[in-house]
C-alpha cells in the first residue's frame, strides 16, 4: 500500500503552496498512532486474581504518555513493567511492539522493522491463547486485530505489498468480530476506517491483489468510521484524529485537518513531531506564516535527543517562513543553521543550500547565488538556475509568489498591478499573472474580480500543453461552489477535465474529480 508516499518532493515554487515539507512529515507520520482504546480493556476470565489491574492500567497510561511525547526509551521501560506484572495480558506486548513500528516508520532502520515483527508475534501468541478459551473476547480481538493492522502498515513501508494487504485483511476480520460483539464501541471503528481508506488508495496497478483477496476498500466509509472514532470514541479519539488529519490533507480538507492536528499538538506540547506537523499545515496548506513560525519556534525549543530529526526540520522550515515573507537575510540565516546541523537529512540540507543561493539571487547577488547552486548540482532546478539568471521581471514575480505563499494577499495585489501594465510580457507570463491575481482575489473574498482575472487569462492564446487554462476553469469552479452555484461549478470542473498533456495532469484531475464528487453530496 503506497499510502505513505503521498506528495511531491520539496521545492515547488510559485502560486501553488510548497508540497515537499508536508511530504517529509506525512511520510514519517503514517505510523505515529496507537490503539489507546485497548488500554482499559480487562481480561477477568483468564487472569490470576493476584494481579493489580489498577497498577497495570496506571503504568500503561504512563507509558503511553511517554510515547505521545516522543520519549521512546521511557515508554519502553513502562511497557516492560506492564509485561512483568501481567505477562498474559496483550497490552504491554502490544505497546512495546508499537514503539518499534513508530521508530521504523520515522527512521527506516531495518533493525526496528525486524524487532517490530518479532514483538508483534508475541502479541498474536498472547491474544491467540485467550481466543482459544474465549473466541468472543473483545479485548483479545482488538489487540490481535490492531497488531495485524500495524503489521500491514509497516510491511507496506518496507515494500511488501502482498503481505501488507494480507496482514491488513486479517486484522480487519478480527476487528469486525470485535465490533459484532459490541456494536456501540466507536473506538473499534478506527481500525476499520483506517483499513477501508488505505485500501481504497492503493494504485490501480496493484488493485488486482486486493480483489484477489476479496476486499475492495471504501474511501467514504473509511472516513466516516474515522470521524465517528474521532468524535465519539473514548480511548481511540486521539489516534483517530491523527489518521483523519492525514487523510483529510489528502482530501484537501485543509481547515478540518488542521483543527485535528492542532488539538493533538496542544495536548502534547513536548512532542516536536506534532508541533512540526501543525506548523506545516499552517504554512503550506493554510498559508498562515505568522502562526506557522510560532509553531516551529516551539518545536526548536523542545529538548529531546530521540526527536532531533523533527527539531532540526523545524529550523529548515523557519527558513521557508522568512523566504515567503521576502526577508531573505533572515531566511539565509536559518537555512545556514540547518545546513550546519550534524546528522541531519543530507538531501534536505542540499535543498536548503539551493534556497540560500536562490535568496541571494533574489537579493541581486548573482555571484554568491552561483556558488551555492554549484555546490548542489544534483538538486532539481539547479541546472537552469546556473545557466539562466533571473531577469528583473522574474525576480519581482518570484517575490509575489512568495507573498502569496505567506498569505500576504494585499501585497500580491499591490505588486501585480505594475507588472500587468508592462507591454512586453509574453502571453504565458501574462496569463500566469492573471491566474495568480484571480487566486489572490479569491482569497480576499472578492469573487467578482477573481472571475474577471480568470476570464482575462482564458482569453489569451496559449500552447495546448499550458496548465493555465485548466487551472483557471478549476478555480472558477471553486468560486461558484463556495457561492452555492453548484450548476455553474459542475460546468467549470467538467471543462477543466477536457484538457490534457500538461505538467501535473494526473494530480490535477484527481483534484477536479474530487470536487465533482463533493458537488454530489
């Protein structure tokens, strides 16, 4: 299940918000959840009376608190204590295994994968022993279903697609049985929703595997199940919010997605991952640069050696905030600080060096820009920057794109006027500026002038492979939908789908088709 590779690599510029920063976090965040719904389930039919179950619960909750605050070593110590107190209870085995699931999902170390598989076998054995005596034991069904589900997730990251689907299907079956025993348990729907949504997102080229196993997945049902778990669940509420936030990002429901991650980041202020994710949602999705900066600054203030990746990433993201604000000296300062970090992701550091060069070029220092470009020749876009200097006009356009990404829409409108007055603009460039103008007017809640800008862009003769016309129709559709004109919105979206052979066509058409489905709701 390639659900963990969802967005493009970092570095896209222009009117569209950068995708790469979200990509880095989303890829590493697909497994930062935990079936907390299982914590308070007791096993009175098979447990010795000498066990202090109140103590088991308290220590388990202490471990989960460490887990959510990204303190894996302390969490593991707590879960090992639970295992010593109640070795035949699945919960200690389950949560200890999950630590290595998270570690592997974040850091991609094979030893973490191997250890997770071994520890997950322990959960299966312990739960299986309970089910031999009581096949309807809902607690054991939850634990065994949950661990099989996470085995599927971990195997998918490892590229073991067939085994991933097989494990996921087994987990789904156990969870279905658990729900049959207690239909009112909203917590159980988290695992079911997770599987339904993920299976529905498998690429078409691999869907034959799912069909062969007798399962198709259901995107809509999966989201509904996660919604119920996130709102009505007792113990799975936070986990459901985590997954639902990620999936809503994919659905481009950015405001709702942010509300969920905002709740988690506020609940666990010592977790730099949540703080980073909150900042990325604010900057790259909602274009709220000031709030994003505050979130990144909080992340950099956290002291946690186990979470250095995310703390360091926040330093890089602060550079993006200042670049979007066109405060290039400050952006260079933060990018340089990230480049100097030891043991950071080298590909991201190379990209930071590229942005340092780009900032110098926007400041008019071509020679210093070249020195940075030449230090990272393998980074996408560098070759063009080395061979082709930016013109004065292009520099101004880049600055407007930055302001748009920062959400400073009034500055975009002010800067667009003199550029659109130029008589020597190429048709493609003029149309691109009009597209940016329309988008900006839309953000400023000025639909009349937004529609005029899109209409003016569509009146310009452009090459057939230009992405500007389909994007204009798409943006017009969004405006009509927001104004309650579903009939006009449908026509605009359908027109957008008639274009082909332009860059980003596949991703663009997925967005349009998603909007058409929304109109049917």
